[in-house]
């Protein structure tokens, strides 16, 4: 079976089944056990950059200085 034969059927799947298909294919491509997929409904902590005090004000001054008018 070719990809062009599979795509129309895959497009007709429900959203949940499409996600299941993605997971199945991803597991077959990279079966590395120590990389866990994201789980629906779970909360994940993401690191965000910490800015130096006054950085926002300095950026705003530069933006205003560079804008016409």
C-alpha cells in the first residue's frame, strides 16, 4: 500500500484516531523508551527565560527611538 492510498482514509479518521495513528507511527519510527509522549489532560511545566530588571523598559525605549513619529 502506498502513502497516496493511505492518506484519504487517514483524513476520514476522527481526531482521536488521527492522534492514535500519529503515536503508533512515531513509536515505529523512534521506539526510544526514555522519551515519553505528552499525555492528554496532564499539566507540564515549561521553563521561560528570566529577564534582567529593567530589560523591558530598555527594550521599549529602543523600540520607541527607532519608530518614526
